């Protein structure tokens, strides 16, 4: 249906207003980050640009180690979650087995549980398994957290895949694994990349699990390191803003390079429902 000129104007006006709500705070953070520590003054442009705030924040906050930890945890969670979600999503979408619907809805219950609801028993379970204060204590819970969404996402994607193509592959003698990885997965790359990007953002920004599970400084992730940095420099707003930009930059850059696949995957996911 073609929109009238008035409807287009209202639509663009609403989009501009929402964009302003999103961008104005970010602009304030950027201005603060490049302002000298002695002259931070809201949204006014600083008299001089101080890029040294980023170097100073990087050195004082030891963010190199924190970002390495976050990258290690995030990459591992993405890889394991993607492989398990693709295989489980295919099983729930295309393979018939006893109790599949019950198991699927039990998995979906994981989407309803916030980390605050199970973080204390989870800590004691991991401590009894002697994996606290290690990367496993950061990786395993976040894989479990992401799997419910990943399986749900991939199941919907694979259910919309043409069944005739799958049947033709089986008639040609292809096994289920070969059908999955060689026939179904390649056209589903945009949806898989969308899932990976969402899991990356959730894992990178996770704060509660690292806060509870690790005490060693070299195991802290970037958001946790930023929280400790904030406690030490509570009134130095320029350094805090610079540190916040440093921590957010990897995900922003990742989204910038994957935005086309992300949007394509989101549209495919919506259209398949």
C-alpha cells in the first residue's frame, strides 16, 4: 500500500525523534571523552580536543587484559552456541522424535529466566565442580543462556526452508548431517549471522556472571573492568566517558561490518513467522 505524503512525513518525523533520543546521549559521551578533565561542561564543544583521555584510560584501567578476556569468552560462546543451535534447531524443525515438542518448550523456558534467578545456586554448583575463578565459569553459563534463544531462532529459520529441497537431497542419498551443512546452512547464513551478532552483544555486555564467578583481576571481562575503573575514577568524567567508548567500540565496529547481514537476517526471521 502506497503511503500518502502526510503519512510519509509523520513516519519520518517519528523516526527522527527516536533517532535523536538514541544519538543525543551518545553525542554527550563523545564530547565528554574528548574534553580536558578540567573543562567538562555538558554538551558544549570543548575549547580543545584531548584524545589523550583514551590512552590514559586504557593504561590506568588495564583494559588490554579485560578486552582479551572478553574476546576469548565471547568468541567461544558464539562458536559453541552456533554449532549446537544449528544442529538442535534442525532436529526440532525437521526430525521427528518422541517428546520433541515437550523438550523444545522446556528449552524455551530458559528464555523466561533472568540470570538473577539462578545465579546463586549456579555459583555453588560451579564451585562444587571446582571451575569458579576460571574462564569456564564465564563461558559455560553464557552458552547455556544463549542456547534457548539460538535453538528457537534456528528452528524457525529451518522450518521455513523448502521441504522439497530437503526431500530431494535425501532421495539422492544425502545423510541428515550432509543435508544440514551443505544444503540448508549456506542459504541460512544471514539468519545465523544475526544470531551470532545478538549472542555477541549479550555475551560482551554480561556483567552479573563475571562479577559473581571470578575474583582474579586477569579473568575480569571488559564491562566488569569498567565498573572497577568507575569506582576508582568516579569524578573524572572525561576518563569514564573515554573508557566507556573503548569498551563499546568492538561491538559497534562488529555491527558496522555485519549490519547488512544483520538486517537481512532479521527480515528473514520476521517473514518466516
